[in-house]
């Protein structure tokens, strides 16, 4: 089996309704071809594209219903409802201060909600925190690590706190050090670790007890590109093994690459499915490139015009020709037509990431009441 | 949940390895050991414990009691620093929440941190072991004295460690919880003395007495005692009304609990005994005033230390109970305040 990471970057094997017709050449570097499929790249390979809405089939790892939490007069989370299914990566998206971390803390059994209900794999974190903690791994946004302890000791002791015996804990720590690639740094005090290395240690710590549900709060912040790729790979694999993974971030491009579905949180309120569905068919820019754009530009513009796109709305930027397209179905239709006219399309993808588009569309459509 | 002892042991182990046992702690321990050595040598020189071979009464107990008091003094000064940021320090470092999402319970967490602080404070007693053994070798100590004083010392250090750990869970900022722990130590050690002193000012009584004068009779050549016609009013302190304020003083608890060894003249000859006798004497009501007949006033024989101690009541268990109560209250409060999922949070506090 190829690694999730690799699968994330090869074109989908089974074209879904919106995938481009065969014959589209492989994209140049930097153009996420998988975005053609519309959703997450890996999702395109592993499963048919999913609408970006809560309430997927499959056993729910996290169910949140009308949860609210205030700190004094500050209403951090007002009304959040969401579902994170097992086996999927769910993005939790929102601007800074939208209540992502507060929601994460409530899910992690650290903070009690004022109202509403939370179920982690069927357990209530307020009524039965022990059951929840056994099943839940949490990677906080703030990187707390025991400065003078080595990564190995920290992981072993965390294992002990999850009820592993000494040998089990040591064995598990070794596994995790290998998994997050901390190798030769594992026996140095963790204060010498860089931010990215601490981030990996933090992820390893969240995985000590092999949890069924994972909460990752801004896991990629401070990571270099290589580490991000590795993280994405790890996260995909964790989900493919059947875990529910909830990843919060405000870097949407990053989530685009790993999330199957997404939950939008703004000013403490989650966007409902209907509003998200509406953004699905709203217009957004797609970028089209041909093998030799200078030569093909005029032909391409004419073909687009014939396909019904107003001349004045066909624009160009450094990366290619930009055209407004409403919805995946329309995009597929357009691509089929262009290919049919014999234009050598090398890239055909949304200019704005799926999550970013949805997010911006939701925000511009007026905030929640 | 994981077994109680396992959780406590892992937490205490982490605490000892990570937070307390740094370089600074070893340096502090070394400096303390040196100070204790210097104090011991000075006491030995002062009481002539090594040189005066002719002494019939060995002075090991004087040396021993001095070292124990020294450890109590330094221990109560160090314990707040070692325990006062156990919980909120972890919170600030971001390691508390990651511990709380494991299967360890809040009670295990608090108890583990308390034990770690206690153990690291007891190290200050352990490092003085050679000096204590030296004092035992000199002779003069009794098994009861050694057992009780070391036990009380360990408990008192534990009480401070518990109060510090508890306050670190109750107070948000490490700086304040350490400072408040120091204030508690000061309240018990000095505050009890101050309140006793103020108490004696308040608990004064007025009393009247008649003077007497001797009038020389020229004719007989004898002096005759004549009682004055007028009475004089004066005030005097009544420490026997307020002596109990000293009961919660850790030094008094220690002195009062230790079985006294009497030297020559039935008087104590070590620090435990001196302090015990001093406090016990305060219980004694002043002698009644001979108002009417000062000419026939005769003083009783001055009572010996043993007589004073035997005729007064011990108070150490009251003080110890107060200390243990404070310690239990602090730990209980910390468990309540640190419990997760948290319902109410102090303003400005953070979870992770």
C-alpha cells in the first residue's frame, strides 16, 4: 500500500463525477491536482468526494450538540454543533478567537460546557471523563513539555499515566519516537528541541495510548514544509486506521490537503450544513493552464467564450487564465469541453482552496446572527 | 483510572525529576549542609561537648536539638519555594493540561506533587544525618527525644509542603502562591509570637497592693514593719490568659512534644527543654498578692523546671492538629480547584 502522503498527490484512480476527463496531463509542481477532485486530496483517493458538511455516515467519533461556553461575559463558544466521523479527518476552521481552542478544550475533557452535549465515541466528557480520556488523544496548541526530561522519558511516563506497565510504556515510547522521527534527539532534554520537534513530540504524546479519537490543535504551526508533509501523511494514516481526527487550523491551505470534511466556526457558532451546501454552487475562480500558455491563450479564451463564459470575466494572472465557475459539475463540464476542443490543458483547478472558498463565502454572506 | 499508588508514584517521580531536582536544588542542599556543619561546630565549641572530658553530663542532646531546630528553620524557609508553584507552575509551562487528559486523577496529581515537595524538603534533614549521628555518639540523647523530634520535624515539613502545594492549586500565579506560603510560614512561626506579645498587652490586670516600711524605733533600737495606710494601683501582664496563642507555633509544637531530658537540678539542658519550660511557665498564674499583710510575706521556694513542666498542661497536639488541618484543607482545596473538566475558572486563568 502506498503511503497516504503519496496517494494524496497522485491523480485519483477512480474518477468521480467531478474529476477531469482522462487525458489531462500531470500538473506542474505547486499545482495541487487533487484539488480538481474538489475536496481533500487524500479523500479523493480513499473515498468518493464528500460534501463539506457534518453528519457523514459512519460511526461518529465526536458528536457536539448546541454546546456553549462563556468565560464571565465573554462568550467563547455560543452554539457549536458538529460531527467528526471515525476514519475521517475533520477540519475545524475559524479565524483567530472564533472559539476553536475553547471547543477543543471541552472535547478534551478539560473544560465543562455551560450547555449542550458532547459525546466522544459515545461517552460524555463531563459525566465520565475517564472513559473519554482512555479513548482520546489531545495535542494542545501550546507546547508544554517537561524541559529537563528527554522525549523518551516524557513518552514513557505519559504511557505510565495511561496505565501502561513500565516495559509496555518503554516499548510504546520507542515506537512513537520512530513514528514521529525524533530518532537521535530522543534522549536529549526536550528543551533543546526546536519548535517543530516539540510539535512532533506533542503529537507522539497524544498517541501514547493509541486513542480512537484525536484532537490536534494547530498541529502544523511552526513546521517546515517537509515536516508538514510528514505530518499530513501521519494524520492521513491515523484516520485511515479508523480514527476520528479533528484538526483545527486557521491555515486553510494546509487543512485543504488533509481534511475530508470541515466544520466552520465563527464567533463561537458553527455554520450549518445548508449554508455550507450553498457555497458549493456559488461562483469562484478556477485557474486553467496549458502546456504553452503564450501560444494557446487566444484559442483558450475563445473556447471559454464559446462555452458560455462572458469575455470580460476571463482574466489572466501569473499562473494562468482565471474563469468564474459555479460548482463542481459546471467545472467538469467545462473541462470536458475544453479537452474536446483539443486544447492541451495542463492544469485545471480552483484558484482558491476549497476550504478557503467556503470560509470566505460564509464570512462574506454575513456572520451568524 | 489507574491504581492510586501507581499514579501518585509516577507523578511524584516526574515532579522530582523534572521540576525540583535541578542544579539549584543540589547547590541549595550543599550550602545548607555546610551551614549545618558550621552551626554544629559552634554549638559543640560553646558547650564544650568535645573538649571537657570531665563533664559528667553529656551534651549530645543540646547539639541534637540545635540541629533539629536548624533543619526546621531552614526547611520551613525552603519548602514554600519547592512546593509553592507545583501546580500553577505546571499550568504556566503548559504541562498540567497534558497530564490531566491522561488517566491520572486530580487527587493523584495533587498528592503526587505534595509527596515530591515533601521528599525534596526531607532531603535537608537527610543531609544532616552525619551531624545527628555525631550528636548521638556524644551521648545525652534519649530514644524518645530522637524519635519524637524527628517525627515532628518530618510532619512539620510535610505540613508546609502540603500548604505550598495546595496554595499552588488555589492561586493562579506562582509568584503569589509562593509568597502566600511564606506568609503562612511567617504567620505560624512569628505571627504566633507577635499575637502572644500583643495578647499580653491586652490581657493585663489591675491590682492593688499596700506597701510597707520599716520604722526605726530610737528607744528600743529595733525596726518595726508598718503597713502603709494607702493602697497603690498597678497593672501586670497575665500571660497565663494568652499562652495558648503559642500552641500553633511549630517550634513550640516541637519543644512541647519531645519528652524532656532533665539535667542537673531537674532543669532541662537542651533547646527542646528550654523552650518547653519557657512556654509552660507562661501557663502559671502569678502569685496572689498579699494585700493586707505585706509584712508577713514569704515567698515559696522557686519551683524546678521539672516541677513546672509536670504541673502544667501540654499543648503540642492542639498545634499539630491545627497544622494538619491547614494542610488537609489546602490539599483538598487544590484538588477541587484543579479538577477537570473545569466548571468555574478564576478570571484570567488558563487551562492549557
